[in-house]
C-alpha cells in the first residue's frame, strides 16, 4: 500500500499528546514504532495512577500504533516494572496480552540487563528491563548483517568431515541474541541530558538497523529527549514523534539541531563533542547541562567456579560485544576480546576474580596429581 509522504509530519517532533499525533496519521504509514512509554513509576514526569487506568490508556495508544504500522512493520515496547509499597509487577507481562489483542505477533522478549541499579532491601535488586518486539504480519523485515557481533571463537575450524579446515562459524559475526547490556544513560555517559530516563543511542540503533531500511519511517509516540529521532536521522531514516513535556521537547530539538544555545550550552556532552569536531572550535568555549566439550567428565574433575566468576564472565562478554558493536558502527577497529587472543585461545586474565579462580584450580590440580 502506497502512502503519500507529503501529508506526514516527517522529521518532526510535535509538542502534543501521543494520541493526538497518532489519530492524525493514516493507516499503515510507518515502518517501525520504538518507544519507552511513561512507566507509571512515580518519576517526576508522571502522576501516579492506578495500574489498570494506566494500562487502559496505553491500550488506546497501542491500538493506534498497530493501525498506523505498515504490514511489514515492527513495534518495540521497552518497559520496566510497576512497583507500589514493595509489590512489583513486571510490566511486560501485562503488556503482552494487550499487544496480542492489537493483532500484533510476538517475535522476541529482549532482556536489557543492567550493571547497576537501586539496591533493594527486601527483595532481589532489579537488574533488567524488557523490550517486547511484535510485528504486524509474518512478512516483516529483519536485517541481521548490520547488527552482527563477534563470534566467541571467531577462528574455530571444522576438524573433520567434508568441511575440515573451513571456518565453522560465520566470519562476519553472530546474532547478538536477546540479552542486551547497553550501559544506562546515567552518570558519566556522554549522551546524558536532563531527562531522567533516556534510551542509549546504540540500543535504538540496533533496533533501527535490524528492522528498517534507509528512508523508512520510525515513530516514537513518547520521544522524551529525542533519542529515537537522533538515531533515525543519523541512520538515514525518517522520524515522527510526540512529547508532551515542553522541557524535554526543547532538549530533543537541541539534540537534533546540534548547535549551542545563546549561552554556549549543549543538551549533552555528545552533542558538544560532535559540534567542536565538526567546526574545529575549542571545546573550552562550551558547556553542557549534565555532568555527567561433548565428552562427559566426572564431577570430581569438573572445574567448579564461584558464582562471581560466572557473573563476571557474562558481564565481561556482553560488555565486550557491545563495545565491538559500537566500534563497528563508528567504523573503528573492532577490539580483541581481552580474554581471547584473537585466535580463539584463552589469554592470561587480568581480572582479579578469574586470577583467583585460576590459582584455586592450579592448587586443586596439584592436589589431584
Ligand atoms: C520513558 S520517557 C521516554 C524517554 C526517551 N526514550 C528518551 O530516550 O529520552 C517517556 C516520555 O513520555 C512523555 N509523555 C508522557 N505522557 C505523554 C503523552 N501522553 N504524550 C506524549 N508524551 C508523553 C514523558 O514526558 C517522557 O518524556
């Protein structure tokens, strides 16, 4: 179905309620909806409402999102948990049937793992949020090549059979999987603005590159500081969005505009750095608003590592994959995994926990021999 793009507010963020924007858009006009809606968590921009009222409002927004999505389109809805006096309801559990009732088809439930967060006193600390990916039909786009991450054993070869000597895995890298570890946009993050809940740009880039093509249209009904707009533009896609809060709307416009305000301020450090690189001006002149084996072995011979080791392994690996992804996006040299020497062989590790485990292992081996 062909749409007339001239009637769309292309490459604009409107300062208005998301439903107002959505209701003015024609059927099947956007390729991707990606958003983190207000969570009803009592953040400064929200009034605390009953969960059911909140979900009813969100249902109205999602019905419209489904209507305006093209047949080949995708929707990514990023949510955390609703918490009230110690009770915690993971919101994706409540959103899942709502999205199904909007006649959308589930594809992935992505875990966005966090290294840091609040330390709970009476329950396990939350260390993840979720991103639900639904599509309008089975005829959806998924471009794996632009979002591949390095294989763990990139140079591993078949050691027998017809393909002996050939690489046993795709040299271009692997599917990044459904556990993502993009760093929170908090302290010391160059993208941080005055908005309390920003998307990291790389997270949005992965979604946009995977599910759209150049010139496609990406919509975020809850733009906040404008991350989806900035990434869509930088990825040569078009954007449409709405934001109800004037101060965040202004931040989004200033991120897109890329120039300092009359007092020499930028909305974040990244916009400032981009500007001085582009213009050759001195960085000192400007300021930004926020500082920012297949064979079974006997148990007695199994290597037993403490839990910290496994946690550290997962974290180190995912951090490495995301940094390699970021380097790839920026055309920089892909870093070598610090734990592997580039040939799929383990290197001696600097990590104190791993070093400690290696020492324990060696002591154990001496005891066994
Ligand atoms: C979780 S934040 C989105 C942050 C955004 N992903 C970013 O990277 O900055 C949700 C945003 O929705 C806005 N919002 C809340 N209700 C809205 C409504 N009815 N229409 C449009 N925007 C709304 C809030 O002001 C807030 O900025």
